[in-house]
C-alpha cells in the first residue's frame, strides 16, 4: 500500500468512527419540535472547531457556511428533532430522555452532515461553497419553511440542495431515489359533526352524530375509490367499495380517517363526532380535488341529516419533487458509488418537509437503506452506523457534480 493509500484508509476509518460517535451521542439526547438545546449544544461542540460562519434560525436551528471563495453554494440538510416515543431498545446508547426517541433516523441524518462538515473543513479548494443546514421541527410543522423564508438560501447563493432519509426497506447501505415525484403533499384534516342528544330508548328524538359520521366516512371512501390512482382502503375482495383502475404512480392519492371521538354513554344518542385524518397527493391540483371532495360531501351529508358540520385542514407539506435536470446531472456519479444505487419506480406515500427547499432551489432527496425492515417511528427502530458511510460518500461525490 502506498503512503497516499495509507492516509486515505486512515481518513476513512476516522470518519467511520466519527459517524458512529456522533450518531450514538445524538441518539442519547432526543428532543422534540423546535426546542432542542442539548442537540444544538452537541452540534456546536463540533462546528465551533471548524472554519465556518454560523447562523441560528428557527429557535434551535444551525446553518453552517463554509466559504471556499466560489460564486455558488451547495446546501446539505439534516433534520434534528425526535419523536414522542418511549424507546424499547436496550442498547448502550439508548435515549436518556424518557418518552422521547430518535425513531425516524434523524440522529443518523445529523451524524452524516456533521461528519461531512469535518471533511469539508480540511479541504482548501472546492468547486462550490457549502451550507450545512441543521433543521428543527420536521416531525411537527414549520422548520423547513421558516428556514427557507429567512432568505438564507439567497444570502449565500445556494443553487442546489440535497438531503437523505434513512429507509428500512432497502438493502443496508444502498442508496435510492428517482426523478420527479418522490413523496406526496400531506395535510391533516379535522371534521366536526354536530347532532342532538337523546336517550337511546328514544333515539328518534335526537340526531345521531356518530351514525352520521360513519355514513360520511363511507361516502367519502366510495367517492374517492372512483378516482383513478386512489389507494384502496381494503385488500382486494374484502370490501364492497368499487375501485377505479390504477393510474400512474404520480397520480396516487390517499384519504384516510384514522380517529373518531363520539358520544358520552352507551345509552345516549351522541350529539357530536370528531374525525381526524390525512390526505395525500403528488400535485397541488389533485390535493385540491381531495379537499373539494371532502367539503362537498360534508355539506351534502349535513343537508341530508339536517345537522351542522365543520371542516379544517392544515397547510401541510408540499410534495417532494426531485428536480429532473439536477437529478440527471448527478446520476452518473451516484451510480458509480461502491455502496450501490437503486432507481425506484414508485414514489413513496410518506411526506417530508424537505419539499420546501425544492420550492426555492433545485433539490434532490435520497433514501439510504438500513436493511432492517423495522418501520420508521417504531419503538425499536435502530440501524448499524456503517450504513452512514454510504451517505457520507454520496455527499462527497455531490460536491464535484
């Protein structure tokens, strides 16, 4: 082995060790939303040793700018917040914060970008400046949007941005993505139906909000199922709801009611029903179609049962759309990585606020396989830190694309 090869091998070992150290340290201190003091403190303990200019946004957010004297800047984003989940693992680096856990891989996301910063700091020359974005409030709302609206991307002339999300259903260490639609727009829906209470022995004297709500759910599911691309609610052959033929993957849509609260007692007609659900679509046009279906059907149902009803939806996240030109530009370098690359044919149905960055600059988002098949947000979510080397290698390759 030559002297240069020996140095390169030692550097690879150093970054592997740093990736593991950072991930496990961050896993121990999960925090929620925008209030992430310990997470921010750990990141600063590393970043303050590097030659970068830091900007603090969104309460706990950190943007670290590495000035290499170039006109354009490439951005790399990591999300910081954890989930309100009690960890079930018994590893040495388990969460020390009761009821909080990095169950979605954000500890790994931060570790990759942080180690990448350590790597950038040692390079005197690069074809671009670099902006590392450590962003709070991905699991809630507001983090990415607030950072984009701050003007920092324009201030540092960020002309493209990249991000990675761990994904359990891909081979460990393998990367994946696709051009165009990758993840849908997602929003929460809240529905209220207001009936009239009565004793169950004289239900006709009331107006049963629980029954009305169940009828409303059936109506919207039937109507939605008639739209090509609607994701079915039941396995084939187990429901009497007719299903339209499938459409292109980018035309997939979801309407789902996951929670209903109604009634006071078993022998009382319910005078209220509260429904909570989600809608997802890969375009604003299809998203608005779903909202119209929901509100028109609610008005129709309320009229039929002579009751009052209300509807609200959150702004949600835009769809994650990988910019086609940028994706094609970087694809040869991505495919050449030793870890392997898979171009997926179907977009995912999960959502991600990385989508906001793509509304400001060309953006591409990647998946990094954990190979565990343990779903995101599970109490036993975990992975081998070796996979983070693939993300680290991807970020290095993207610098020169």
